[in-house]
């Protein structure tokens, strides 16, 4: 049982994008993204997330990460872009919370 949870947590963690510390960075955004990337495998290994939920949440994180990279591609991150990314991360955070606290469990 523990081995299965470890395998699922490893697979989810491997599918999450790695936050690269190059170019234009916002420490607040980086911290939130790293926090989300830790919460998903933790929820999967604890059985709070099913495989499908974990993969869906990881996909949502990849979408935010790609949007972050696109915003930073011109070498600057405007206030509107920061606001947009923080909004996306807030939605993602609520999604993680909702999935971890719903009735679905992985046994």
C-alpha cells in the first residue's frame, strides 16, 4: 500500500513543471507555485487525491506554469501579468483544496 502511494506521488511530482530561477522572476509567484507542487504529491501519497484528481491538478499547474513562461518571454513581467498569474494560482489553490477535501479517497 505504501509502495503504491510512493509510486503515485513520484509520478505526480515528475509530471509537475520545475520552477526555473532564470530571467524575470517574482518571488511571490515562485513560492506559490512551489507550494502547489508540494501539495499535490502530498495529497496523493496521503490518499486524499485519486490518481485522476492528482493528474488533473498537475495539468492545471502546468497550464499556469506555461502561462507564466509566456508572460516572461519578453523579459519583463507587468503588473497586469502578475495579477493574472496570482489569480490563476488562487483558482488552482482552491481546486487543490476542494479535491483534497472531497469525499473521494484513494485506498
